[in-house]
C-alpha cells in the first residue's frame, strides 16, 4: 500500500474486534478511544478488556501504528492533572504505563479544548503536557527501537488556535487530526456539519477549507494536517421551512447527534420519506423529509475531501469513528480516494 498519505481511524475500544483484516491492512494509524482522566491519572480500566484484540490487528498489518487516544469530548480532568509539575509528571507516567504495558505506538492526546471552562492557564499547561509526552515517547522509542507517535485532535476554528500555543506545539507533533466535523449545530439554523467548502448563502459560515487555511496561516506545515471524515450525522427536527430543501432554515431542535452512517445507508437513504440532496458548492450531502434535516458525509463528499488533500499537499485523512459505519462504505471511499 502506498505510504504517501496518512489514513487514520478512530475506534472506541469495543470496536476493535469489528475491524476486518482487509481494513487493518489498509489503515496506516489507528487511534483507540479513550483512556480517560480519572483522579489526575489516565485510566483504561473501562476499556482494557478489548486490548486483547490488538495483537490480531498487528498480525494483519505489522506496519499499522496503534495509538492510545486520551481524553476525548469530556473536558473534565486535564487541567487539574497538569496544574503543577508534580501532577504533570505523574499524569504522563500514568499514560506511559499504559503505552508500555500494551505496546502502543504512541499517544493521541485528545485534550480537545484547553480553557473550555475559562481557565486560560490551560493554554500553557497543554503545551507543557505535549512537551512532556514528546520527551517520554522519544525515550521509550529509543528503548524499544521504534518510532513513537504523538498527535492531537484539534478543533477547526480560530477560537481553538486562540486557546493553544500552536507555534510551540506543532513541532512536537507528528501530525494533527483536524476535526473538520461538528462545524454546525448547537441551536444554529440547519446546515452542513462536515462540508469541504463554504455553501452559498450560509447564515453561519465555516468549512473544512477554512479550518485548514487557519492552520496553515498559523504556521502548521501542510503535511502535518489530517482532515476529518464523519461517520455520523447531525440532525435538526421541526424545520420551519422547506425553502432550499430545508438547508439554512430555523428548526425546533439544535442540530444534535443524528443517526450513524450504518443507519443512514440502510434505513434513511432507502426511506420513501426522505430525499437526498447534494450541495455541489459545499461538496456535502443532506437528507430532508419536510420535518427533519440530516447532515453527514457520504462516499462522494469523501472523494472530494481526498482530492483536496492531494491538491493541497496535506497529510491525509482520519475518521470518527469505526463502528458507526458497519457497511464499510465510507472506509472504502477514503482509501480509494487517497491511494487509488
């Protein structure tokens, strides 16, 4: 398999047995979620029972790099765990203990939003954590004679860049998983949540391209930027108008999580109630039945994203998360778009 692009998957640990031999052979990196912050330490007690499936994946693809993802969308804990040098050191040690015990190839630090609760000191604690992780992983790599990876999950937006020291952290990282999804929601009008380009007439403007452009302008090398694909949707119910087939219209609900792609492909796209549309400007699909608006990625939108990665010289693509597409359709679309 060509190695010119990163093809990274996220999976919840319970999804490890569902990754097929063929998929394991095609991935370059796999992020196992999540080691959570508990009592100022990283804990995997809720998920380590699934780690027994990791050797099977390594047997399928000895070149596959398997990382422990730490943190996740739950924002509680990182700030307290890194508030002083002693706590920071103990926190890093707890993470490395898991890495060593299970032979992970690195850490994907998903302290997604430093300063989320208004503590601006977390901006600097985030840098200190990544610097400590980098040193610990480099030392571990020297011991075992392999390259150890350090990555982060980063939100796509200027607000994220304002809350981290991107110029200091990107040299520490092998690449950045740019979460180019959840771009809309939270009481906003209906819209694309994982669009490549900006749609026409959007009352709230943002896109994958804009997220990438902000990273590039901040000095992040293009080859370190890995853009995201969504294997899930966002859904607005009670859409107030059928104008523009429900796109950019007010609704009763706020664009919370909708069906995953398995349900979309096998139920919603086959339903006589829903009509599928595709925004040729934004390169994004949606479903609408006059009441519910569903935004998601499909094979066509992912082919456009893969082409964009190649055109811009980016690092590659990643997706969240594996068990949300039991059909394997989106996985195949990313792989073929990047490598075939």
